[in-house]
C-alpha cells in the first residue's frame, strides 16, 4: 500500500508540472482538475485561472464553460453557467460526455440550494436534458479520446481512483 500511495503522489506531482495553475490535490480537487484538463484537451478549451467566477474555461469563440467531472451519480452547481460540460470519468482514463450545452436548463432543473450553496443535479436528469440540446449548441469535441495525452502509463497505474 505505501508504494501505491507514493506512486499516486508522483503522478500528482507530474500532473502539476504538466498543467501549471491546476491543483491536483488528493481530494475532490483531483477529479475536478483531471476533468478540466481532459475537457481542455478534447474540446479545445482555454482554461481560466483557478477560482474564476462560475466558469473554468472559454471556447475558441469566447463562450464561457463550467466543467464538472465526477465518478458519482450527480454534480452540483453554485450558479447558472453560460455553458456546461459534464464528464463522467472512467477508471481506464476515458470519459463519458453526460452533458454539453447551455447552462440554463440544467440550472433550472437542479435541486434546491443546499446549505453549502450548491444545487445538485443527477446524471440521469442531465442525460435527459442533453437529448434536447441541438448539436449546434453543444461544445464540439475536437480530439478523439484515443489520444488522451496524460501520462497514465509512466507509473504503471491508472490516473483515476478505483
């Protein structure tokens, strides 16, 4: 077990070097940061500085995007984003696009504000909303998932928790 933990910290250090400005701490930030860099790579997004108001990235044409990534059954929103991209991260380093499009409908369909200032929305509901989003309003995928570009094999372990 100690060797696995050391490997995980080495991977986090390497991710910090590869993506300056992103935090890859071994908590909820790790899944979020992995999702952000995967989204930037695969969707051609420009990442904004950490803690930017309500958005994580911009599209090539200047639209703001909030990126949510999870390995659970829901995500939470703090405010209505201009656009929303929700990725379900898989253990093999790939992802499922759960939602891609304007943030208005997910915000309106999200649950009540919780004590932590967030409104939860489950992935099943997001998938249903996604079916109504015209292709022209979705954030276009620009790179295949077959070329993730992250150093998954350098340490012989998956980047994502099991």
